[in-house]
């Protein structure tokens, strides 16, 4: 992958980390349980996405495009497994649990932050 692609992936992970902190702070208004649940939900998304980026953007040989496709599939599979294990562990061990905060935080970090980052990247490309 190009160094620019690695920087964009790192920028997206940074946006997700900032959004995770903001969501956790907002959830704190609903109590400690909501804040912890929100942090763990968003943390599961951020951790899985960091694993995906690490696997996909590791050095590779351009002469092997099939290997790159395999890497994408393996990274996505690993991401899904990590998310599943995180949610299983949270549901088993976290008592009390605020499921709404958990899922809202996961959704915001997983879905909304890439949309925001895409807009920011697109705007930065237009201005340069």
C-alpha cells in the first residue's frame, strides 16, 4: 500500500478514537455504567478496525495481487471474530450493562466516524 493510504487509515483510526472519547464522555451524564458500556462498545469497534488496518496495510509484494485479496478477506474475518468475542466477553462479564450505550457507541465509532472522515478527506483533497 502507498504511504498515503497508511496515513489515511491512521487518520481514520484517530477520528474513531476521538469519537470514542466524546461518546464515552457524553454517556457519563447517564452514569458510570453507561460510560463504561459506551467505552467498551466503541473500543470493540476501534480495536477491530485497528486490527484490520494493521493486517491490510502491512508491507506486501505488488507482484502478488491474489495475496492482497486474501489479506483483505482474512482481515475482515479477523475483524468480525474480534467484534464477536468482544461482545461475548462484555455480555458475559460486565454487570450491570447498559446495552443501549454499548450498541450506540459501537455504531457511532464503526459507521459514523468513517463517513465523517471520508468527508474530511474529500474536503482536504479539494483544497489541495
